[in-house]
């Protein structure tokens, strides 16, 4: 199973103090939507807070409830500078890599690092009625809407690709091409279309998410990471980890256990 990890409550003390972040899995749409998440203020204190968003290969459909906007967006690399003004309320759906293209027909690379408004893709969503609802009722309506959008669909080969790759991550792009029976050029083109990522980016994200899975488990053993994720050596791992998260593996383990 591929279930990417986001840790805003670990990475930023101000975020932790001012914002509640929660995730919920709905099994009925788990082939396409990994989780529904919500963020809402703990206090009325006004501040600008950095929400560090870890690269996970996903494109989210996000609701900025107070600014009355719904949009698709994703990140090719970790965003350390995504600021939000609190108090503010957000919720969204973290879609399986590949699900955005299957749902909308748009190339996934168009949503990576950009914002695509929902009404520019689907004309059947009533924004005025939606934003007249309460925060809780709007979340229920949002989930129902996505369930209906994916109803009757089966995940295609690309929407199903990340879970098996995550279980056995190819050490190199060359081995990825061979495993999928794609030429390098074909793989580059298809990955950009379905994921908005290059094959090299996909492997980097998978390795890093595997690290997070290990380090945030109760039996966290950092020494196991090299064998599981195909990092060349400890310096390579430490450099890649800090690039993705901004802190070292040992710092993450210490914060998570705290």
C-alpha cells in the first residue's frame, strides 16, 4: 500500500501551536483518494504560518474555505515556504498519483506547482451553494462529490502503479524502464502526463516516503533504511533526506517520539 506521510505538526512548532491537522480514509474511494484531510485553527491568534508540504507524488483537490476557492495542485519537491494566514480553514482530498489525470483528462504536469480551479475543469459544481454550508457540512458534500466523480471507474495502470513500486523500489531509472517495458523517452513522456514527474523524481519520492514510513514507526531503526530504499550510502541518504525534509533523520525520530 502506498500511503504518503505529511508531517506539518512535526516540522513547525508554530503550526503545531496554532493549527489542527487531521486525515481520514474513506475505503469506498481509496483506489483514487488516499485520504481526506482538514486543517482548522486552535485559537483566534493571527499569524502567518509555514505549512511544509512534503513531496509525495500526489495532486490534491484543496478547499480554501475562507477564501472560497477549490483548486487542484501538487508539488514536484518539498515546499518549505507555503504560508497560510491563520486563523483559516482548509480541507481537501489527497489523490493517488495518476488519479488527477484519470479524473480530469488533463496532463498532471499542468497541476504540479500550479493552481487549477475546479470550476475550470468541471462546470457541475455549485460554488455559491457549497460556500453557504457550514465547514463540517461542506466537507461531507465535498466527499460525496468526489465519490460520485469516481463512481463506476476502475483505476488504470498508472493510477495503480505507485503501490507496487513502493513495495519494491527499482534502484535506478534504467531498471524502472526495464520493469515497465518502456523506453526511456516513452517513460519520461508517460510519467509527466500521468504524474507530472520524471521517472527520477518518482524514484526519489518513493525512497523518501519509505524512509518516513520506517522512521515514524514504533520500531524505528534508521540503520535499516539503506537496505530497504536502495540508497548508495549513508552520506547520500542524509543529503537526500535533508533536501526533502529540512532536518536530519535523527532529528525527525527525536521530534516524532516527543
